[in-house]
C-alpha cells in the first residue's frame, strides 16, 4: 500500500514532527508509486517515462553511497549526479499526488484535476513551449471514472466496490504522501541545491 510505504520512510522527532526521510524507504515507496502509474494506461506514458528516468538516476546515486546518503538531508548535502534526478522526481510526485487529491476529492466530480494540479505545481518550472505541450497532455490524463475501471487496482472486486476502494485509497495515498514530498522539497530548497531554471 502506497500510503504505508511513504509513512515507513518518515523520520519524526519526539513530538511527532516530520524532520527527515529515510531514502531507502522512500525509494521503496517510489517503486510502489511507479507500479501504480504503470497500470494507468497509455495516457500516463509521458509521466511514466519521466518517473523511470528520474527514479532510476536518483536511486543509482543512493546505491553508490547508501550510508552517506541515507536520509533526505544527507542526500542533498553534497553535489552528485542524483541531485537533479531527485529534484525532478519530487516535482513529478508533487504534481501527481496533487492531481490524485483533486481527482478523488469527494466534494467534486474530479474534472480538470490534472490541469489544476499542473497549474499549481509544475508550471513554474516549464517555459512557454513546454507548458503548451503539457497543457494539451493534461487533457488526455485519465479521469476518476477511467481510473476506477482499472481492474488491476482491485482484482475480483465488483465495479461498484472497485470504484469505492479506488476513490478511498487514492485519496488516502495522496493525503499521506503529499506532505512528505512537500517536506522533502523544503529540505531540498534549504540545501541550496534546488534549481529554479525553467525546462
């Protein structure tokens, strides 16, 4: 379960405040996230390609020096090839988890979730040409109904039960993982290694 994997990566202080993230556990959660994406069809293809590239590069840098890079703070404390990969991985996570929150918000029908998420997360990192291409791609992202029909998410469940479980679990996963990703981004920015140059 994605929410549990992200929770397992958290390093909290005595008062329960998230202070850091175990990179080994984070990469386990990221692999789960990637596997979920892979079931979402061809419209997610461009997201999956990006995740594979960035996750692979960030994880490789961790595996080359697991002890000195074992937490988020230590991972971003020195310059290495995984830094830009992790930065883009976190940006992509922030976008997709924000999209899931908007998509499965029970107070809405979820329409426009991808565009809303893009406009509140990734757009600031993209130049005009990239923005135009991605805004068009956002229109092709699967909606709530399409995602709830994917049998791989709840094999053997009736369509009504699958929809109930996917909506519940999608919102739970996003709500659990998004604060961690935002904390990781803040740690990254605090290291001075977060880049603001547009793609």
